[in-house]
């Protein structure tokens, strides 16, 4: 079973190509001032397929990060995943970015994932150290997050913006955006894990970006 996974939800593009639970090729590309990594998604997929002497028709499953994260990045990868899934009639597995980054916890503590959602809010999720979900992705007030941290002994994983706030509170954490971790491998591992659930079909048309709050929209100014 050939599995292709990709993630454009943050400042790095992660792509993997493999057979069942074995990743054979992986690519990590960072954003630049000139170009977002999502613009390189299709060319990089084509390159990896060419290296393996495969065509898109050889792919059996797609795994994709559905967020939360960059609204543009999530929309880009979800759209590509749905198009491929529809054209090839193959399963498409959507996985939360919070569950993906939780794989970076190699301690015995449970994991608290924090991604800044701006305006005093935070995307959060809590997982046991074995990956079991304690609290599904949600949007919480920042003040409530401090209460959760104070009352529990979590392994905290955060993004760049939350890292600054955690520093101010002197809370220990792992900044997943600065860590030298290939989260594409975590996405591939979770994709294969989810595929073992024979009760789900993972239809492409059921895949939706995980927009926990509405995308920010700038309304045009009304001319007077």
C-alpha cells in the first residue's frame, strides 16, 4: 500500500512517500520571504514520485494535516488531498496538527499542545503519552490555559507565538517550530495507524479543514 502524506499547515512543508508503515522518501522545505512552502507542494510530490519511478496512479492512500494552523496552508493541502482522492478514488486521512506535534513527546508525561489563536485565545489538545486522546482539539481562552498548566504536570508543546508567552510565565516547553523534528514522519505514522480502523472509509469528500474558529476575513472599506 503506497502512502503519500503532506503538511503545509505551518512554516515548513513536510512530505513523505512510503509503503505501509515504512517511509521511503521524505522532504522538508521551509517558507521563504519570496515563496510559501505550499506553492512547492505539487512540484515536490512530482519529484518524489519520479525518484521512486512511480506515477500518481500508484498511490493508494493520502494522509494530510487538516489543522489548526495557517488558514492558507491548511486550505492548500486539504484541497490538493481532496482533488487527488477524488481523481484516484482512494482514501484520504485527515489528522490534526495538534496530534501530529504531540508525537514529539518522548517522556512519560501527558502532552498539552498549544498553538496561538490570537486575541487571547489558544488552540489546545491533550494526549496521553501513548497517543490516546484526553481532550480533542479546542479553542480556549489564554487565561484558562494558564490554569490548566498550573494544575497539571504536562509536557508542553507550543508554537513560536505561544513560546514567548510561556517564557514570560517561566513554563518549560518544546517549541515545535524551532525543533529539528521531521513531523512528516509523525503524520505518516498516524496515517497508517488510522488506516487500521476498518470501520472508517476515509472518503475524500468527508475531508474538511479543522477550522476551530472562522477564518479571519478583512471586510472591504465602504466608500463614502
